């Protein structure tokens, strides 16, 4: 018996360890995000291992021996097996292996489809696998002798019917308890399952997948138990796996004819390749161990063990019925699997140890894991943020004279101010700028450009302007005059005209320069981490050389040769040729996932995005948001924009999943953009949208807080990405509107005083509950035909339904709670929201020029882009936190009218262009303003 136990214990250990590691990284591994890649590799490796084992190890000796009873006589069943060996061999070599191949292929295709629409799936459905296996076993189990055991494994005639009936009932109870508990404990992102038939069929296909798993396991068990030529059975199983891999490869071949699919399937990041290799090896070990164990151990025991180790069902251990049924089931099934009371003891220990270990792990997760929002957490965060805000505002204008401002500049940055600093200071004081000393954003933006030669920066600027198809517009500043570059798309000409208006009042004090402005909403410049770090180090060295100079100079006289002006005087034919020019520096990634190519590459190798992924767009990744959240609310707004610790956002933001238009580069081009996500390095400038009054708050429409409706108001378009292949189902704006609609459909109201069933907050302390007034407006345009129809159905009720009528923008001011969400880039409505004295809630990844001067929890309410905290926060500020809400709204309005005026935009732009004029000057390490 000891010889029998050792290999079984070893195989069980391999199965448990490999499955545990796989489960621990289930949502974090890119391997599961690509089922075809993963399945093909795992099947190839496992099939090769089985073939090698059968030929090199087992093929040396004949393995077949008739089954004998304890008295040494060949049993009648064994004789039957002997007589039927030829028939079985024929059966195994044709029908059964082919059926198993079809089941494996079908299972992989279904899993691929389930992963793509995971938000329509039934979580934990795989926990019913032991039940399905028990049903199959109920029909297949017959009394008999097991190979090589020497003991009668038949259940006593009196206990057989009761035992055989008990196992499916226990398995059904386990599956029900596990899935129910998971449903109660899961935290969703709000991903939308649309009303289409394919999406609604996902649960049914999951049942089919579970049935395929059961059939594959059951037939593998038959091969292992009913035929004693071990070499032959391992070889057949190896052939089945290799044939399945070949068929899946053929099915996957079509994807190479689509550009997006090629990027997804071929251009894999190193982390994805690493995940695929690691998970393939682990799965191969688990499969080999499982196939070995099926010769002696009941499949339901193996299935239950895999369920216990399934990371997606860890929550089930907090549910007492689930634990109880799991313990009873594991003890009963292991105790009667293959032998009498003499052998099952070690198996019970294995299953019991697994139950205990994972119960402890889950208990630890429950105790130390991130919790929900606490009532006092918002007040604590507000108090801390107010202290930090007061400190920043006090330090931003501590200088009282030009000399003090110049000295403070040198103290902060280690270099002298740029030439013309006196003119800037005079202008800033004349418009009563509340900020004189703190323009850290400008210095952070420009530091990498100090690491590039000025001549190269000028050359790259000219490259942008003489390739108008890249969607750049230019300002040409020469001899104190400002002109707009002639080669600009007509629809975007207004942006450059507005920027000309912004710059003209101080252009006379600027050196000659050319500026390339990004005319698209999306940011453009993403530089890999190591390269950007080198630029910054070189930039600091250049600034140190400037600081070491004893004497500094002003900008020199105009030098026309510093900038190429040839493209400015092109005739009509030459201009047409200019529009046809293509740039090899920029890549078109429109309508494609950009996260791993353009975001992960900007992060250091030890950050979460380069150590794992998060492909489950349905479930929130609590560890991804933990660094910037405290007790369920955003406590560090700056850090919340850093994507390096948030791999789950790859699927929860339209810009990252399917941007409408992006022509990006990995080269450090001097691109001025209105906004950017934190991992890009475009240079931020005050946007023409707000300076040009595209959306405004009119003071005559001001409404006192007490007269505003206690309601959430939002109207907007689905503009945060291009809806293709269902991508819109996880866009932030779509999730927000869908969640708002769900409140009404679930509770029969748009009031937030009932959301305590889903969120930890209860609406208390106010007889005027918060109402929802949220909707898309207009037709869905950024989508292909199928997705446009699906969006119209999901949000307007039917494919042909008319959208709700648009409302005057001034309608916003009647409501206390205004939600601001990213669109294709930043939202231009935030500044009017801030000035309106309503309470703005901001969920955004895009950052703008004013980030350092507008403070979370002091001037606006920050919201995590997963939106899991939004409803609890709104419920709080609409009820017991009403006084704090009014204070934040009032202070935000007052500060916006002091620090976010058009004059403040000009102050920022003036300072930015003085700094930039020095960066692109060949003598920049000698240029500076000296206080007198």
C-alpha cells in the first residue's frame, strides 16, 4: 500500500500546488486573456509529455495484465476485457478520441467567447462541475474490481443506492452555496451586458463548457481505468491533445487577416509572453498529474479539489453552508472512492488540508483586505486635504517683490529664472494672479526636453508642422508678432486663432519660436521608461551646468536660421504635396487597445502593470486601487492618475481600450496638448476650449445652494472611445449611465436613499433625498453599425428609438450634484461646473494645466474611475454631509473666480513660453534672469 500511496500523494501534491499557483494569478495573468494562445501551448506541451512518457518510459515493457480477484482467479469482468481488447482498442482509436477532441476544441472556443463577454457570465458556475461528474458517475458506476488494487471496491449492496444518491445532492449543495456566496460578495465595475442574443447566451454556453469539462474528465477516466495497456492509453491521450492543438491553430488562423487582431495575437508584450510560458508549464503539470490520478481517484474528488483551489471562489469560504457541505462532500467522496477503510485516510488529509489552508487565506483576505467606505472616512480625508491645500496656496504666492520671486524660483528649481522673468512678474502682478511662485507643472513637463539638443527640438517641431496630416497646428512667433501656421484643418482653425488671441498680449517679450499644438483630443507622446529617465537625468545635468554659470545672459537678437520657415511660403501645389506626406515617427493606433504598448512601457519593470494584468472587466481589482484610496474613497488624487499600479483600467476607459483617433509616437517630440494621461509626456497648456468660452457659466444664472435641486444631473455623448466589437460596454460614461438606469430599474425610483442594499451608505439626516437625472443625448456616432444599434437599444430602449431632447447647458446650475467624466480626453465642462457653486464630482484620468492649483476635497470631489465609490459619496453629500458639500461647492467657485480666469491662463502661458524659449535656444546653459 505504501508503494501505491507514494506516487498518488506526489501526483496530488503536484496537482494542488500547480492549481494553487494558477488560481492565485487567474485574473492577473495575461495567459487567460488569450485562451487560444494559452490552450494551444498547453495542449502541445502536455500532449508532447504524454507521448514522450508513453514511448520512452512505459513503452519498454508490456503493461497489460488481466484483473484478478483476491483468490488469484481471473474475474469474469477481466475475461470480458481480455476478449474485448481488440474492440476497445478500435473504439479508443476512432470514436472516443475524436469526440474528446471536439469537446476540447468546443470548450476552448466557449471559454474564449466567455472571456470576451465576461461581464455577461455567471460567476462561479464551474463549481457545479463536481455535480455534473456525480451525475455521470451515477449512471456509469458498477460494482467491480479496480486495476491493481487487490481489493473489492464495490459499495455494499445496502449502502450503494443511498451513497450514490448522496454525492450528487452534496455536490449540488456545494455548487449552489459557492455561487450564491460569490454573488453576494463580488464587487462589480458596472460593465454592461447588452440585450443582444449572443451576450444573453453566455450563461448557457458556460453550462455547455462545464458539461464539456465533465465529459473530458469522464472519458479520460474510462481510458485510464478500463484499459490496462498504460503505454497505449497515455499515447492516445497525448494524440488527443496534439490533435486538439492543431485544430485550434487552424481556427485561429483567420485572425491574421485583421490589423487589430494581429496586434493582439502577435505583438505580445514581454509580460504576456512570460505569463503564457509560466501558465503553460503549470497547466501541463496539472494535467499530467490529474490524468495520472484518474486511474485511482474518483473524478468528483479531483473536481472538488480544483474548486477549492479556484481563486474566483475564495469568497465561498465565508459562507458557512458552503464550508460545511464542502467538508462533508470531500470526506464522503474520498472515503468511498477506490477502497475500503484501509486506504482513503491519506486522501482525506489532502482534501482537508486544502480546505483548511484556503480557509485561512480567505480569512486573512477578509481581515486585511481593502474595506468599504466608512462614514467618518470622508470627513477625515476632507480635513487632511484642506490642510494640504492651505499650505500649497500660502506657498504659491509668498513672494512680495520681483527679487523675492527670482530668489524663490532659484531656491525651488536650482537654476535662475528665464530671461524676461521681470516682464512676466509685472504682468502676473498686474492681473492679480494668486500664484506667483509655484509652477511646478511647467518644470516637470519641460525637464525631459532639457536632455535633448535645442537644434533637434527645433527640427522636430518643424517636422510636426510640415506634416499637417498628423493633425498639428502651429503658432509662429517672430519679432514679437504671432501668426498661425497655414496648414491646418479647417475644422480646427478656431483652436489656433484662440491661442493667437491668448498669446498676443505678451508676445512682444517672447523670443522667436515655433510651437506645434496637438489638434486632436487624445495625447500623443509616450516615451518608454528607461529612455525618459535618461532624458531627465541629462536634463538635470544641463540645468546644473546652467546653475554653475557666474554670469547669465538675456535672449539674443533674432536669428532666422534657428527655425526652418520654408514650409510657410509653399504655393498651392506644394501645399497639396505637404498634406500627402507621411511621417514614420507616428503610428496610428485608433480603435485599438493601447494600454500595453503605450502605457505599460512608460512604467518601471517592478510596477504592477509590468508584473501582471487584470483581464476581468466585470470584477473590481481592489489591490489596483488600494494605493490611492483609503476606506473606499480617493485619498490621493495625483496618484489615482498613475496607471502603473492599475492594470485593470486597460478595459475600463475608452481611451485605453478603443480611442477614436490616436497617432502616437515613442519619440520625445515637443507636442503641446490640452490634456494628457499621466503616463504620457505631452506639454500641457491652457486649453482654447475654456479660453474661447465654448462652454461657460453665466453669473446671471447663478442659483443659491439652498434653491438648487438635491439631484445628480448629467447630459453628454458617448465620446470617450470608438465602440467596436462591444468595447463600449466598459467605457466609463456608458458604465455611469447604465448604473444610473439600474438604480431606477432595481429600486423603482431614481432616489439614492435606497442604495444601502448595494453600498454601505444609508441616506440619513435629510428629508430631501437625492434624485438621479442622467442620460445620453444625441445619436451614437462613434461606433460601427452593430455597436451603434446595441448602444441605442441599451440606453434608449430600442434600435429605432429617438434620443431624448437636448437641454440648455445652463440647466446644470439648477442641480447640486454635477458629475464630470472624461470624454475622448479631458472634459471642457469642469471649469464651468467649478464656478457654478454646484458640487462637481470628477472621475478622470486626463490631467490639464490647472491640476496643481485645483485641489481634491477642497474644490471638488474626486471619484475613482471604476465608479465604485460614486454612489456612496453622492448619498453622503446629499444627506448627512450636506453642509460639507455646500462648503466644497462654495470654495471651489470662489477659487475658480480667483485662479482660473482667462488672465490666469495667460499668466501660465506666458511663463511656459519663456521657459520653452530658453529650452530651444542653443545658448540655454547661459541664459537667465538675474535679480538686481
